[in-house]
C-alpha cells in the first residue's frame, strides 16, 4: 500500500480550514508550526467560495451558487454537461477541473510559499458522502439520492483530487490528500437512509484519483470498520471527543495497521473554550490513555505510536485567529514530546 512509502511516526499536520482572511498569513502559520507536513489552508471566512462544499463545486453539472446557497438545478438540461464530465473522466483531463484562485486562495499561496524541505505536503477535498448529503437539488433533495448525480459527483471529485495532487507534487514528491467526510457520522441515523453498499464505491472512486497517501477525516462517531476495510492509508478521527469509539473495533484496527495503515489522532480540540484549558502535556496524556485502551485489546502500544499522525480534532476555521495559533502550537508540542518519548530516530 502507499502507506509504506515514508514514515509518519508521531508527526503532525492540519485538517484544513483556518480562520484567517489573508492566505499568506495562514500559510506562514502552517509552515511555521507544521514544517514537516504542512497543509494548504482553506479560508471559509475569506469567502463563501471557500466553504468546504462550494470550494470543490466548480464544473459540476447544474451547480448554482446564489448569495450563500449552493444547489444543483436539475431543471436544466444536464445531459450534455454530464457527457462533458464523463469525457474528461475517461480522458483524464484534469485541467478542466482545476481549483481557481477565487475558490482556493490558500492553495495558491501555499504553492508559492517558502516550505523548506518538508517530508510531505497535505491537501484535502470534501468527500462524496458529505457533499452529496449537503448539496441538494432545487427542491432541497440531497443529490446523493439520485444515483446518476451521485456517480457523477464521485468522478468529479476524483478529477479535482487528482488535479490538486498533481499541483502539490510540483513542490514535494510526497503527498497526502484527506477526503473530508463529516457526514459519515450521520450514516445509520434516522436522518440519512444511505445503505453501506453505496458508500464504499463512492469513496473508492475518489480514492482512485489519489496516487500518494489517501486519508479520510471524520470528526464524529461512525462505523469505523466500514472505512478501515477500504483502500485508505490514513484514518483521521476526532480523538479528543470520540477516542473511545475506535476501541470498539480492535480487530479491524489491528488489521489496518498491519497492512501499513496509519491512524491520525485528532487530539487537539477545535473548540475555543476547550483549547484554553489544555497544554501539550495534558493532551499527550489524553492520547496515551486512548492508545492504552487499544493496547489492552491486543494492539501493541508502541506499534500504535509508530503508526500515528497527529492533527486537530477538526478544521480551525470557526475559532479566532489567536485560538488557531494556540491550537497549532499545542499540536506541534504534542508531536515533539511524543517523538521524544516513543519514536526511535534512525
């Protein structure tokens, strides 16, 4: 699997969003605190176009953005637009599905930033489940329930992911792309009637566009066994609030790690009030306790440490700029202390 290409042991990266308006400032903070695996910043406070559901919508058949609403107008003649998408997919015409600067100012600033010599660079894209459940048609029906549009969406996002990865590889050969799936936490609830057998093919379609490491970020509780059996390399969980949920699947976690998988522990809270009460020491103790639970279920503690990545629990786009700086400082501190204690250099 891709996960064996380079070691992530206890290093840190960002989930994606930052609260800043200035893309250069956001990039400077990410590269300062996370020099080994910096991530390009999404800036939802800068523009509605950088909302995680709008940001990757350019070029999708029938998409409409009105003020602060995004939807797909199925009253339009979508046949020709869908044909164009499928042609681009078959011919791998990535340039037609580029992210433009008005939709991703942070990405373009990141591509021009002084990064030094990072081990890897990280990007992210909204996943097909969350995009398809959030974005509706003109009658407010989620488009994921239309099989044609759901299939088209997965192919659209695959092209977006592949284009993004190609741009990132220009600045670093090692890439990580997270597929952000907050709505995975809603699967199986009374509000989402989406069978599991439809979920995995949509995810795998997007994964197919990613040649480097591919991860999934879910900032809630979900059926982790479903994700652990896919081809992903990195599973990113909200370990600050939901660390106990991963321990419900020890056999699947062990199999995932043994095939080269990595768990990205979102141990730094993305809630401003919670951030104020934490230190790097308290968060490392919290992480040790979470890993200890899995150790008691048969997964070696040091093995967990060696096959881990650290992140915030979710994006930082909704906290103050000062809190975002503190979150990154905490994240860097936890990573430094963890590696000092548990990771053998060389």
